[in-house]
């Protein structure tokens, strides 16, 4: 088990390294110069040149890559070209929005999906069960940004219950900050909940078809008891896997929703950084997101291996 | 069912009450569309920097007033030598920077030398090019000698890029701006808001507000909602033209449509065939219906222009009739130019709404005369690189928001690639002419020449669409420069 | 699978009807739309649905129904080409990995993980920052992320087939791995791959809409559902209908293909039910 874990961890690190090279190379060929952008249309050539020097853009490519990589290893992500503050601080500020958003959406989607999935599994073949899955089917098909627009129209523009967008900052008070996260998290959570509900249902149905469940039924346990005592626990494994992946997805997938609601999260930071050619910020955020995804994948793989030792042989 | 509805109504009412009542009368929350990259006006071209710091945090020797006039600021008075080449500025005394250090003539010399020096990263370095030497006479007197007389020198010293900074804090102004103005920098939550607070030790007339918050709201829909909800009480440049009528009929708000220095043009690459043919450029100008353009892209806000000059300027001459919408004439001109069946070309559009929406309308109108313009949206970084620097473009739409910029058409190697000896001669004469009537005459000749040569198709002047709470007084109506001067803003009781 | 079986499956029937209708609309739009799709009528902008304009007009006075009809072509084209790219590259890679095993398999799967690790939308943003926005780049961006999906599905299913008796027998009589893959593995994977393609197709529709919404998809004058929604966003308070119909078009299309995929899976492989 330990050697398997080491091997997987090593592979994860190699993947991360390869990713860093791809990200750096890709951003290197993006046209546009942050210094010229900063100084605008009336700038003289020597002023642009001075600023490039100040930003460290005149060094050769390889030197910049390795100094950036060296910085990464010591936890130093460099200094933003535009804001001229450490990238780490920028990311820290934005994570304070994106992380709560992802956590709330995940909690919301779980709270909706599990009961619906269980309900649909227990009412299989009946009208109510089919209806629940039909609703979930529609939920999967709704683009979250369109759903977000409808929510804004209804709750912010028409009823004026919540702000249409923006984030006051946690310093402005917990309540108002949370209020501005309500619509975005609903918009993010619903399509995820629809997927999760479908997974829950099919996982449950699969477990319910297993021999030991039939044995339990034969022993005289009611359908309900079987469902909650035996089936649910075993069906949780695939559900948790999906949850893990969804969390990583949500952290990265808030990009569009943050743009709809103008939340100062990681997604908006990276969008803004790309338009301003603040490439060092883009590199930092992308690496963070990739690292999260790889870490979650690693944990999922390892937990599989713990549950099912047969999987250790094949990767 | 009924109780459920009542409950929602109750929540709604309590939420409205909590946000509307007890609005503190010395606080103001302003909406801004773009977040500045940093807060040092001497090291960046972004208008968003000046929109926060100009006249509030930083001051220059002179300043631009609400009508575009030059007013004294840190210099209480000045004299000019008889040959017009030496300015002697008398500075205000007892002025302190926000960090407590004293302001004197050395700071002026430091700031001006830094802006024009070899290591300068000033975005408007050209403003200082007339300066020959800066000499400190005594702590309150500075002598600036020019290489040649310049009619625009005092105006140029009023730009945000020419504000006075202290050597102690010049390096950290991007993040913690330290100026001499009536407001001090308070805090910046990146991505959401910037707060400035009243400077109790201000040397001049103190500010009337205690605190001002600039909240970043780039989305037009969110901007509308934020104003309606009272989260933001003023939007000096309101981004959502389509919802302005709704504020115009609402007595709680004041809508002020003012002027800006932003001439919006359809730029054409004058050296790239077929745009090197004046007939093609004229045909394009006649194919554009400015009215439907302004209605469609700007929801009716904006003044049509027929040349490159702001309509509120006394020397303006209305030339829209000379280049009026006339598709038949446009087709005739196309045929005369040798393109009876039109041609294929490209239209590169930067991000602002006026360009993206306007571009779609213009592309549709050009199809009517056979020109098939492929729309290529670009970011600002790409626009500056491809269009502006490398002139790798055929057509583009952009608003030239700098004041006093008629001379861009005389610049060599400017992105229009327009090269007219006659126009260059006119600009040269304007530079050395100080007589008002004579200057006006020259300005009008220059406008007429541009309307005839059409190096670009002149579309409309950008409006300044201000929307704010009806109880606020003192915000600028027009935008002679891009600033939100809050020094005399107050709440009426 | 029999036709009778298929027609007895409700998901399949509904999905088939919906997707056929959408395909029909897309085909009709080549020869007829209520109004010419690029025609502006600034004076008649933001009109609510009426007899003249069934779904109303947008901010330039264009007929929304016509734009949705032509927009369906864009969605279908982007989604199907990106599925073809994903399957065309991913399936051979997956089969190759399963057939060879060992080092090749390991490297292929790690490359897969690498692509998978990139947040898809972010990569699309970077791709368009380099090459500029447009339908082709949207297709490439979506297509790249379909590759690991098809590779994984093909590999996993092929692996399980490789341990089946008829495959082992084929190996015993001296057939090469390539021939076994062609003769025995691929035919048995076909149904699974068709189902996956349907799912990826509907995800492709959603992805294209998302990319267009943030301005990275196809460009005007070609209408795109996602861009229509983006343009509607600021006017939602004035004219809600312009935000409603393009969204409904996306939902109905995606729903149709999802139902078709679900139905196909049930019909082709009853074990998954």
C-alpha cells in the first residue's frame, strides 16, 4: 500500500511539473505586453522599455521559468505585474471568496441531491420517482449561467431581495457578505445537485440488486430498513467520489458564475489577469487549481485502493 | 399560500428598510466600472487611476477645473517671462503629505525630473518634453525653463500624470498612495472596493465628506440594481445606457448627461489598400448612419461628429452634413474607386460596449455597399500590440478620450498611417498661435481638412452619463478629464 | 437491440423526437428563416413576442426566432466536430493502451491525467488568448477535453474485454493485438462509445454556450445561443424575453440529447439500467 501511495504521489508531482511547463509555455506565446498596456496610447517607447525592465520582462525565457519554478518550491509565487503586490496575497484574498462559495454550493447540492436520489431510488418505477428523475434530467441540461441570469432577474431585479452582484468583503460584515453569495451558490449548486441525485439513485439501485441485500430482505428486514441500514452506506462510496470531483470542479468552475455576479474570486482574478497580461498571476492561479485537482484525484485513487485492494495492481 | 406571500413581502420590506434608513450624510459610495491596476497616476495610463486619486489624493502645480479650465493647485500663483520660456511658480506654504512629511520646492523638482528622466515610466512622458530645466529658487519657489514657448504647458501640468509626489513615498504609491490632497488613502479590497477618508490636516478648503468608497461594479445590470437598492449612491460614469430612462423618471435620482473628450472613430489603415484610396474611405463614411449607430449601440446617448473635435468646444464646426448617411453616394464612390462589387476586409474591436455593439452595426451597414468586414474582437493588450503599435489592421473602432488631441493626426507613425503635409502644417501653426480668433480659425480649417480626407470615419462624441442620488451636490457634470473630484461634494439635508 | 425494444423506451423516444426536431430546424434554417438573420432594425428593437416576431426582437431589432434557428447550426457544428476530435484521438489511444499495457499504457494515462487536470474553461480562455476567439478555437478547446474522456472509457471497457474468454481464445490462435482490437474489442465497444458520444455531444452544446457567453465562441454576424444570452444580460430588466428564449433553446437541445443517450444506454446495454 505504502509503495503504491508513494508511486501515485510521485506521478502526481510529475504531472504538476509537466503542467507548469505547459502553462508557462502557453502564456509565453500569448500576444500582448503588460508594460505597454499599463502605459497606454501616449506612452513613449523608452517609458515602455523602462517599465518592462522594472517588471523583469527582459530576462531570457529559461531564466524566468526556473526562477519562477524555484519560487514555487519555496512558496513564493512572484509579484503581480499590475498590482505590484505578491501573487500569494492576491490569491489569498480571492480564495476567501471562492472557497466559501464552493463549500456552500457543495453543501447545498448535497442537501438537495441525497434526499432526491434516495427518494427516486425508493420510488423506482412509480410516478413520483420518475418525476423526480425527470426534474433532475432537466437540471442537468440547464446552463448554470442562464440559471444565474434567471435568478438575478427574479430575486434581484424584480423582488430586490438580494444584491444582483458584487461582494462587499468579509470586513463589511458576515451577514451582508453571505447574502451576496446566496444566488451564486444556488446557481452553481443546482446543476451539480441534479448530477449528484442521478448518481445517488443509480448507486443505490446497483447496491439494492446485490446478493446481500436480498439476504437481508429475506431475513425479514423491511425495504426501508434495508435501504437506510445497508444500501445507503455502501452506495456512499461512488457518491463521495463524485463529491470530491465536484469540489475541485466547483473551485475551478466558479469562473463563469463569478463573472455573472461580479464576485472577486479566483475566476475573476484570472480572467482580469489574462486581459491585463499579468501572466505571473495567471500562472499562479492556474497552478493552484491544477494542484487542487490533482490532489483530489490522488486522494480519491488512494481511498479506492484502501477500499478495494485489487485496484492496487493496475493503476 | 397567502401567509407565504406575506412572509416574503415582510422580508422584502425589512431588507429595504435596513438598507435605506440612516444613510450617514458624510459618507458616499460611488460606483466605478473598472478597477485601477494600481493607484499611482505617474506610472500608468488607466483612467481608472485618475478617477480615484485625481484632486482627491494627489495634486499638481495646477489642476483642471470642471469646465476644462486651468486652476491653481499646489502653486498658488505663477509668472511667465517675457519670451514665454520661463515659468516661476509660487507654492502654497504649510502643505504636508499624508505621511506627515513637508511639501516644498524640492518635491516639485523631484517629481518633474522623475517624470521626464531616463528611468521614467510615466505614461504621458510627452507632457514634460517641453521642459528644459527645473530649478529650486527657495523652498516655496520653483523656476521651470522651457526649450520653446508652449501654449499648453500650464494645462499639461494639471494632468494626473503630472501630480507632485514625495521622494519618500514615490516607490510605494502604487499600493499606498501618499499625496497632498483633501482625502487620504484608507484601504483597498482588491476586486471590490477602494476607500478614501478626509484629510484632517489639509492645507486648503477641507473636504465636506468624511469618507468615500469607490465600489467596482463592471456589470451594467449589477450597476442598475446597486443604484436602485441604494448600495451605491452615485455612478459618475454609468455604464448601462439602456436603463438610464428608468432613472430619468425616478425623482429619487438625478441623471446628468454631460460631455467628454472622447471622440469615437472608425479608424482605417490609410496605407493599406484599398483604404489608401480616399474614395473608399469616403464611401465608408457615407455608408454609416450615425443616428442608428447611436440609437443601437448607445441607446441614443452620444452626439454625432463629422470631424475630430468635441462639439462643446467653442471652435467646433458641425461637419456631419458633409459626411452624411447616403448609401447611393457610397456605392457610387465605391464604383469610382474600382470596387463596384465591394471587397473583403476585417474590423478589429476592443472590449468597450461602444466598439463591440457599434462594430456589429457598422459591419451590417457596410454589407449594404458590398464590403464584407469580418469582426475580430480583441482585448486591449492585443489592440495596443496589433493595431496601435504594429498597425496590423484594416479597420477598428476606438474612442480617443484624451483632451486636446487633434494633433494625433499629425503624428508620424501613428496607427491611422495618415500622412498629410497640409494637416501637419496647420498643427504647427496652432502650436505657435496664441491669438484666440486666429487659433479658432486654424482649428476650423483642421477640422474641415479631416472631414474631407476622412483618415477615419468620425462617429460620435462619448457622453458622460452620470446617475446619482438627487440629494447629492457637487459632482462634475462633464468630463473634461477623467476624474471624480470629490472636494466639494456634499449631501443636501 | 431491436427497434421494438427501442420504441418501448420512453427516454429514447422522447429524446429521438426532440433531437430530430432540432436537426430539422437547423436544416430548415439553411433555406428559410422568418427574417434574414443579419437584418438590423434599430427602430424596432427589444419588441416583445408578437405575430410578426414570434419570439420578439433583440437590442438591434433582429428577429430572435431567426437567430435561434441559425444559432442551432453553430451549436450542433461545434459540438459534433469536438466530439469527433475527442473520439477520433481518444478511442485509438485508449485501445492502444489497453492492448499494450505496461509502460505505454502508463504514459498514455498520465498524459490523459495531465489534460484532465487543466480546468477546462481556463484552458479555453488561454487558447483563445493565443489564437483569438472564434468557432474553430472553441471546437479545438472543447475537442481537446473530449480526448481523455473517450480514452478512459475506451480503455476501461477494452481492459475488461481483454480478460474475456473469446478474446483470450483469439490470442491463443495467434491473432495480433491489433487484429484482436479490430475484430473483437472495437465491435463490442461500439454501443458504449455511441452512448458516450451522445453525452459528450450535449456537454459540448453546454460548453459552447458557456464559451460564447464569456465571448470566446463564434463571432458576429453568426448568431450563437451563448452570446445571445450574454448580450441579453444587461437588458434583462427591460426585455426579459431576449434572455429567456436562447436559454430555453439550450435546455431543450441538451435535454433531448441526454434523453437520447440515456435511452440508448438502456436499450443497448440493459445491465446499466
